[in-house]
C-alpha cells in the first residue's frame, strides 16, 4: 500500500523524527542501543528518526517508552480546539433553567401524617 502524504505531513514526521533523534543523543544512546532496547531493527529506528511515514505508531511508542517520553503521545488531540467548537456549535441551549422538582425534605419523610399503617408485631 502506497502512502500518500503531502509536504506538510512530511515536514511534521520529519520534525518528530528529529525530536526523537535529539532525545536519543541527549541520553547518549547509540542507534543500535536504542533499537535493541526498543525491540526494533536499527533500520526501523533510522526510519523513525528520518520521519518515514511507513513506520507504525507502535514502533514510535516502543522508542518513546525507552526514552521515557511515551506520555507525550497523550498530548495529541488533547485540546482539540476545532473539535470543541464543532461540538459547542451543535449543543442545544435551553432558554431557561428547568423547573425544580418537588422533593420531600429529610424532615418531611419522618413526620407521621397519621395515615401510616400500624406495624404488625408477630
């Protein structure tokens, strides 16, 4: 299957790969060492660091886990301002607050109005 990415998507993957490479270098890990710890081939790690679109998200997660950066994936689509605007536009806004239901207070529950049944003791 041929993946069709535009220039913007390629640039994003390239930056992601570069960020992962910089994180590896800051930790003074070789490509071989990080690949072994991640359980992937060195060629896969090289593809990740160059931003190849053919690498699975699972492989990215394995590398990020070794680098202790896996929580960063949780930031993806976390804020989603466009999605929230779409959601908010579809919300039905009521013109007034709903009426309060008549509920008995705790005291009214225990007051005997004289119509309770006598308890039967056996």
